[in-house]
C-alpha cells in the first residue's frame, strides 16, 4: 500500500475534527434543550401549586378573570398597605440564608 501524502493525512484529520465538532454542537444543543425543558416543568409546577393554594383559600374553582383580577389588584396595591406581601416574601427568603449563616458560624466557633 502506498504511503499517503501529508495533504491526505491532514484532510482526513480535518474531516474527523469536523465530525467531532458537529457531534459536540449536537450534544450542547440537546443539553440546552433539556435544561430549558426542566426549567419549564419547574415553572409549571410552581404555577400549579400557586393556583391550588388560591383555589383552596378561595373555596371554589378559579374561573377566568375574577380571582386573577383580584390577585393582580392585591399585588399592585400592596404599596398602599405597606408592602406586607413583599416583606413577608423577603423574610421567608432570608430565613434559610440566615439559618445557613448561623450554622456556618457555629461550625467555625466549635
């Protein structure tokens, strides 16, 4: 078998690299699609949980418009009520962070 020229070897290597490059692009695209799908599912789950809580508090199934409008008005008008809703959310968000910080501080002092 005749020895292949450098040009032929280089062309073969470039072809293999192009194939690997395309595979890598496909893998990255699949990963990105999976991440987006996971984020959409998590968001949908949160929205369903919120809707279920609203129906539980409201006492009956939520119909188009009525409760949604009341909830929007409540959230928009919270400024006039001292932002109690935002304050409660911020406290709830800060509580786990404070507990983690205290735990870390306790580990340092031990």
